[in-house]
C-alpha cells in the first residue's frame, strides 16, 4: 500500500476570496449609461467622465444619451458623497442641459433644489461652473425661474458673482439676469446686496460679463430704491467713466440705458446734477464720437425728459442748445434721435420758445426733405409738438416754407408721417394767412386719401386738420369736388370714440353750405347721425352738433324729425312736410316721394312760390344736366296760388306798423285761404280729409302744393302761416303736435310802442288760425294748451 496522503482542508483561505481587478472597456454609450448604476465609485467616476466627453461632441450625442436614459442617474449622482463623482456628474449634466430637448426633460425632474444645494462656497469650483451652466439653461423658462426663487437660489448666485472663475461669474450673471425680469426678484436682488458685485463686474476683462452686468443693471434700476442704492455706490460715476472711455464704446449703448433709468426719477436727477453728472452727460453728447454712441446718448436724454420735472431741469441746463447743434450732424440716426428728443422736450412750454429762438425750427423743417422715412417721421412729430398751442412756432414753420413740404408729406407711405403732418398743418391753420397758404398748396386734395386710412391716429389728425381748413365756401367746394365728403361721412360708421368725435366735428364745419349738406345727406349722413344719437355709448355733443348743422340746411327733414322749426329757420321753395318720422327712419327726397303711386297715406305738402327766378334757375340746371334719353328730369310743380298769397301778404300786411296787427292780419289771410274759421264743436264736420284726397286724385300724386289746399286744418294753416311770415320777414316758429295739430309761436312786446309803454321783455303767444283767426293766446295758458292738443 502506498503511503497515505494527508487530505487538504475544504475551507479556502482569505486570499482566495479576493477578485482580481478587471479593467472595463466600454465601446458603446449604452454600456456607459448602464455603468451609471454601478455601486463601485471608480467605475462611476469613469462613466460620468466618459458621458461628459461624449456629450461635448454635439447635440446629436446629447439627444442619444437622453434616449438611453442617462439623465435620471446623472441627476442622482450630483448629490453623491464622493466629490469626484459629483464633479464629473455635474460636468456631464451641465453640458447636456444646453440642449433644448434635454432642458425640457430636466423640467420634469425635480432637480433644481439639488443643484442649488451645491452652489455653496465650500463646493468645488468645477461644480460651480457646470451647476450654474445647467441653471442658466433652465432659468429661461418661467416655471424654472419660480423654482429657483422658491429654493432660495438668488443668495448663493449673488455670492458666486465674486467667484475667481470667469465662467462661474458669467453663468451666475446670466441666471440672475433671467430672474430679474420679474419684479419680486428685482427687489430681492437689491435687498440681498446684489448691486455692489454687479458694479464690480463692470471692470471685468471679459466683454460678455460686462454686457450681462449692464443688461442686469438696466432691469434692476427701474426700481426707485435700487436706483438710490446704485447712486450711493457711485454707480452713476462708474457709468460715466465707461462713457468717457472710447475703449469701452461697445458698452456705451447699454450704459446709456442704465443712465436713463438713473435719471428718470426727478429726485435722482437733481442729486446727480448737483454732483456734476448732468453736465458730464451733456458734454459726452456733444463730443465728436461714433454716431451710434451720440444717437444713444440723445435717446437717453429723450427718456429722461419723459417727466415734467426732468424737462424743467434739462431746460435749465440749456439742453435745447445741445439738441439744435445735433440737428446739423451728418449722421441720419443722430438727427432722428435728436428730433425725437425735441418732440419730448416740446411738452415744456419754455423749451418751445427756446427752440424757436435758437433757429431750431427751420433746421427741423429742412429735415423733411431727407429721404429717410424714419427721419421724416421724427421731424414731423417734432413739428407737431412744437406748433401745438404755439402760434409763434407755427409762423416760424410757415416762414421756413414748412407748410408746402408738409402738404407733400400727406401723400407719403408712412402712416405716422402722414398723421404728424396733418396735425402740424392743423396747428398752423389757425392763422388765416397760413391757412390760405396751406390751401394754395393743395392741402384739401391731399387730405382725401388719409380720410380713407385704417389708422386711427391718421383719421383723428386728418379730420382735425380738415375742421380748421374747411371754414370757407371755397375750401368746402374743393373738398366736395375732390371727393372728400364720401370718406368723411363714412367715418360716422367708426366705433372708435375719438375718430367719431372728430368726424362729427369736421361734418359740422362742412355743413355750412347747401351743396355740401345735400351731398353728405345723399351719402347717408343724417341716417347715420340719427343712429349714433340714439346710442347711449356712441352719442356725444359732437354728434348732436353735427346733426343740428345738417338739419339747419335741410328744414324738411328737420321738421319731420324734430317737429319744430325755430324763428331763424326760414322756409324756402322746395320745403315739404312728410309728417312726423320715426327715430332712425330715412326721410325720402321730394323727388322720390313724387314718383310713388298715389296711396292712402298722409299727403306730402310742398312749398313752391313758382317765381320767374325759380323757373330761370330750373332752366339753367336742366341745361347743365342733360336730359336722359330714357328718363326726363323731375321738376317740382308750380304753385301760382301760393305766389298770389305771398303777393297779398307783401302788399297788405307788410306795410302795417304794429307787429300785433301784422300777426292778426296774416292769421286771417291764412284762415280765409284754407276755408275760414271753424267752430271747435263743428271741427269734425270740416271736410279737409275728403278735400285732400280729391287733390291727390286730381294731381295723380301724393305731393300737394300748399297753395292748392282750400280746406286745411291746424297742420296746413300753421305751415302756410310760417311760409308767408318768412316771406315778409315776420318772426315765428312752427311746431307739430299730435293728431294733425300744429301751431305757430310769436314773440311780441306788450304795451303801445308809440307811447313808449312796451314792457322790457317780450311775451310768447300762440296764433289762432282755426277758431278765432288772429286771436293771440298767451303761451302755456289753458286756452293755448287747448288749441295745441285734443
């Protein structure tokens, strides 16, 4: 037997339990993403580093990693206890967050609190860089901004503005800029002491940081308290140092925006002025500089001049002299900005005079000839403000030949230029010599096209200008011949309150001639004004005034709508009574009514004295308007009977010296012509209805000449009395009541005129034309009321 061998122990030693290190070589991103869930720290460090490098290569790689599920494990690893893992995870996450798709995915993961937690100063500076990079991408979104604020992200971000790393500064500043778009964050930044570090960043060697700091300051200095702190920290002085340094000219535009904020508050402006800051600003404006800088400097002045207190202080600093000098600068942008500043400063009354005394007005007028549309707009706006309520400035524009150039601007393509030009011409036309000059340059014709604009300010200024220019017969005739009445009337359809008001005002001015009134009525002006005046929201004193003006030249419509003609409303040939119209009803013309077939409705009573002059006028009218081969021109029926009554009134009543006798005698003449006195009790027996029906049948027309009526009652007699009274110059009214009632009211003095016993005040009387013709009934007495009503 062989020697017995000792059996080995079945329990392994400790060394045999150890696993030899296995080098991992991942060839696909999917493998690396899987390694992000590995418990071994060395592998996590390498996996995060690999993902960072892969993501750096482009957006396609970033999106690929998102699809492989890398985002959530990375968000967990940024809170890892191992600093190296944390750093590499932040580097990967920060790079990935710059992609839009990943940014959207991150918004759904509650990661902002974890990122903010790692912004403490004890954390690695690389973590700061990529954590702020990630937040910078997210802070563009409103919801993310709210989360950053709610998680108290602003205090550590303000601390990081002093970081030694420029990337950390830049990222932190970008986040703060996004946050301070919100008012609460602006206040919080100030309370947390964010102004000094922002000012310190103006000295940065990196332009991107300087620009971001200025943009952030531009936002936060809109708050008064922040402005005060900014001033206490010598912020304004630091801004002026930038403006005076040509090496920083790329910062000047944004610097001036902050300057404007600092100066917009009148208290701040005064304090800065005491320290010489305003003088430095004026000097920088006039210093031969880059045009862009000068332009922005003038825009800054314009912004400062928005308040009346600031305009006063700028005026005391002779800002007008600076602006007038800049009007001669060659650069278009500087001139444009200067005109805009002149516009704003012109709200200060003393400044208007200063611009005129410094010969600034001719300089602005000359700019109207420039080809730049933007400059023309700014120049016309400046002239509009300069001439508003200032006749001396208006005359200065006229002397510089501005009225002719402004009329040409009305044909321009820029709506603001057209609007400003119309406003300026309207301001100037208050002086008769200037108005005549404006009209001689064809202003009326030029205003017709702007009347059809869709721009409300163009319409407002055009109608205002028209209201001033169309105050004589020739101008109104020119407007009519130029086709301007139709678009003017169409503006009554506008629901814009100011446009409607000014259109009514222009119509009121144009309603001073029979011809213009007739044409406006053809275009439906009366009907539209009726509708407007029935509307609670649209009616105004302007629409009522326009309506009255139109009715004063169309007494037939006036009487139909209002049932009243004043003593100053003189009836003439062509007047007709169509009866009381309903509110909003269109009143047909006499020609339209005459062409209708005979009907059972109320007759239309017409006035036509049929004088030789009328016949001659009709003949001339027919010669100027050739007869249509298919339709003969309508002609009103002659009324010889009415002419005989007029002759009688002139022969027998006009010579009477006493007004009462004239009134009574005319009443008796009217009564005799229309069937004589009728007792009140027998009024129902008076055959006036049958008589008028017979007349309509005989004439084959609904239109009946008043002289042919031999059986008339209240409404017919009152109309005839008014007609005859107007012919002989006797004053009376005509009023319509209900149920065919109408009456005339006269004003007469009591007492004997030959004995100088007249009372000082005249009395109102109603003239009885029916029952006791010639009787005068004192107004408002029971007898007068009985005469007026049933």
